[in-house]
C-alpha cells in the first residue's frame, strides 16, 4: 500500500484545527470538508441520499440507532453546507416498534415527482436480529406510512429500483441472519407481491443491482452471488451463480468471512454491468472488478484494483471528470478511532487496469456515498467515519471549481 501523500494529509489536519473547514488537496483531486452533523449521530448504519425537498441539493435519510432500534428522519442540507436540519418522519412504526435496518432506500415510489422512503420496523440488529421485519414506505411530503410487506431477519442491504422495467420501483433485500435474498414487486403503491425468496447458506452482506447479462432487466448481486432476474412478472426462478467463491465459501465460520461490499457498473461500455467487490471485514484485502463475455455459461475474470481491508465503503464513479470510472474504498477497521483506516480513491488511468492510489484520510469511512451534491458536475462524497461515529461529513470535490 502506498501512502505517497502523508505530508499533505498532515498539513491538511493542521489547517482544519486552526481554520475549521478548509480546502484540502490530496494528490491531484482537491476536496473541501464540511460537517453536516457535528454530533448526535448514533449507529447510523442505514442512510439514503436524495434531493428530498427538491432544492437542487442532496439531502439524506437516516435511521437512528440501528443497533437497538430508533427513529426515522431526514436531514436537509444547508445551501452553504454549514450544517443540516433534522426533520422527523416517525418516532416509531405505525403499529409501534422501532426502525432498524443495516441499509435504507428512497425513491419516487408513487410516481408523483418527489422522493419517498422505506421504513423497516423491527428490533435493532443487536437486540432482535431473529425477528421478522415489517416494511413500510413513507409518502413525501405528509410522510403517511403504507404497508409493503414482511421480510425475514435481519435486513442488511436494500435496493429500491425498477427491476422488471415496468415503470414502478421494486424492492430487493439481503437478509443476513436468515441468509435470504428477497424481492417484492410493486404492482401499485398499495399492492406489493413477493417475487423472490432465495436461500443461500453463505449469503450475508453486500448487495447491489445491475443488468449483468444485458437482457434489459435488473439482476441482484449479493455476497458475490449473482441472482439472475427471470424477467416479466419476476415470479420465475431466480438462478443463482457464484461469481467467485473467494468471497463467500466459508461455511461454518463466523459471518465476517462472508461479508462484502458490491457495486455494479458498466466500466468497459459493453452493454453489461460489471461487478466490483471488496471485503467489508478484515479477512480479505482485495479490491477487484469482474467481467464475463458469457455470464450465464462462462467464468468471470477478476481484475485487481488494489488492496484495503475492512472496506465497508465501495463506490464507483468518475471522480476526476476524465470520462472513466474511479473507485472509492473506505476502511472501517478502527471505526474512526485511530489513523489505521485508510480511505483510498483508486484513480483509473484510462485502461481500467492501472490505478493510482490517492489516500484521502486514514481515519476511516463506513458506507460512504458518491453523489454530485450541489449539481456542479463533479462527484462529492458523504462520509461517516466509523461503525460508531457521532458525526456526518460531506467532502466537496473541487475539480470543477478549480478549472
């Protein structure tokens, strides 16, 4: 691992200490750090980012205290990025009970032009991980709850996406303690049908969605297993294929051995999404992407990007604005408590095979998220520095503003 920019990093910390928020340049891509929530974040494992109030800025939904269950709300990002304002959606579920999930999802469920949010109701992961989860969706702007369906314990990942391309958002989830991938198809905002409930022994965490076979519908990838969408009403068999047993073959061992982060994106412009994978725990340090010329029948080829353990952040996007995909990996090993948890931007050198490492910080990132927050054309990222962080940051990319 190369840490070629440590002098700049150390100088950047001094600037923050003396001046507060400041523009910091690490290698070729400069970022400006802003505190959106200075204190009060409590086990914010479940977050989702969207322009909730349609003011042109990306806001964020959170479930507070996913460990033991808490409230559901959203934070309005201030125009000057000086902070954010909390708006409570619900203190508890419609029938009582707390909100808890390892992930959160939002989108325009009722096609009325604004962003709604999923509300999973159940005991927290640390106190009730074996109980079913009752899932609702909350309608913007009144935040009226609507029942969606029951999911097996415990929801670790959620994706709200139009899986069968019928113009309506569906919901896919990885449920870790029950080792199941579940899909609910939306027939209408008030009517949802379970379309998949697939058991895989070593399924645990790390889910994303994409069209892996180029057939026009959206597949699900979780813990390096590919669940192929059967299409149409999605009630057919969801064929399961293992992209690489390296990530998920540890039956009988603790859950950490089968923990991943997944991202699907078409890095080579072949009309099919490739699969990016990292290990969210300590047991594997590889960051890689996989492609296949024949996903149904052929093997997947692994292309190593770099190395980082506890990579509980894996995001893909054109961060430097040169037209190809870069990769953001965040180490969560020390949960933001020391300088042993590098957050690395792997900068694509144009061939998808060679990558320059830019260490942004060594104090961790947990489920960070890339987005063009202020609409200036470059990708920024939200940073939660560790599993038990108490603050939430925005790192504003200065690539466009510095041109």
